[in-house]
């Protein structure tokens, strides 16, 4: 790898119940399984990147409780440096309550817990020594996200911002983001509820979206399209290569929870290895698809060999 990956953000205990179908508002349905697993978007991204060969450090906060112990053990066990994960004696570890249906689709509610205490003071300059990529999401305070982005930017690292859970961000944070990662719905909201091409649309139909992002100062954008793959919008690429469709990887999905985090972590790992955005997205597409073939998040994430074998 060409440099370290720093991930700043959330660690959650995932409380997952499996059911035949997701309940409608006000409805109760029977579950057929329950598990407590390590999760949180940032912890997931760190583990995914580490399993794919990255040299990863995680900055976050957990409680001094069994869920915090589980999360530290899981991320450290995957090879992630957790020396900058702070333990809070006053606030419990964050949790996510997740329902997963028989098709692997899910809905999620998160409670920040200790994640809500992560502050700009936790993001120190020395944490970015030798870093080539910073991975961010929006499960911690926006001021902390922006502080991390600025510190990483000043250190010369590539700032990868996953705009999830979706929130409006200030122009100052957008300006610090070298790569924006969104799904189609998030892309539409960011662009003022702009109409997005159909998920099956060819690359040419995404040219207008690329132009809209570029007008907002975001020249490198990845838009994930679920089972239809993703699209790379890279205004810095050569003419004719600025919009690239990444084909989906066909698998039998069991649990889609954390697949987006697997994609983000994989992109970070391949960018740190010096690949182009399109190359990183193609690799990440396979990694994310393989992550859906087993239940859970971090334990389901593939290694480099798994992705290479599937691509060959």
C-alpha cells in the first residue's frame, strides 16, 4: 500500500432481528433470529479496508461497557489500529437496531451513544502522519467531520466523504472533499432533488449529473446503484472517461446490511494503493457484493483473495 488510511467516525453494536418481511408502520411481525454484532459505518469501513490489505487507523468513541469491548476486539482483530478509539465512562456505546427480511433488505435505526461525544479535539494532526486517505461518514457530529477533513486535507491526504446518513453539509466541507460517495437518492437530494437517470441507464445519461456535481465544486463522485452497480463521475479524468458505469456483481444476497460500508472501505483501500477512481470502484463493487452473501457486517467482509478470485 502507498499510505495509511484513517477512518474517523462511528462504532455501533448492531442489534439485528431477521424476519420474513419488514413491518409496515404500526405493524408487528414475527422474527426468526436475533444477533448482536459489531457495526457502525466507520468501524465497518475500517474493517473492510483492513481486510482488503489497507493499513488502517480508526478514530472514534465507545462506552466502557460490553458492547464497547466487543467493538474494540472486532476492529483490532481485523488488523485495525484502535489506539485512538476513546473509551467513555459516562455514555454507553452507540447501537443500531436493524431488521432484515428474507431477501436481505433492511431498515436501520441508530442511537449515537458515545459516538455523539466524538469532538474536533479527538482529531489531532499527528493522527494523519503518513496518511494517504481519510474515510468519513455522517454518523458523528458535523463539526468533527469537518475538522477531520480539514486536518487530513492539510496533511495532503485524499478526503473520501460518504454522505450517509444523509444531511445537508456546508460548502466548506464539500470543498474539502476530494471524493464524494453517495447513493442515487442522496445524489438527488444533494443536487436539490434533481432527477436521476434510471439505475439501468447507460453512462451517457449520467453526463448531466457529472456536470451538476462539478458546478458544485465536486469533481470526483461515486454514485452507488444497489443491485445495478455504480457509476463513476470523474471530471478530472480524460475526455471520454469522465463517466464510467461499473457493472453489478451477481450474487445471492443474504443480508445487505453494511454492504455500502464494504464498498466505501474497499474504495479507500484501492485509492491508498494508487488506483484510479474507476479501478477502485470496480474492485469495490465485487467486495460489496460478496459482503451480502453472509449474515452480519464485519464478519461477512471478504479478503483480497476472495475478491481477486471472484474477478478472475
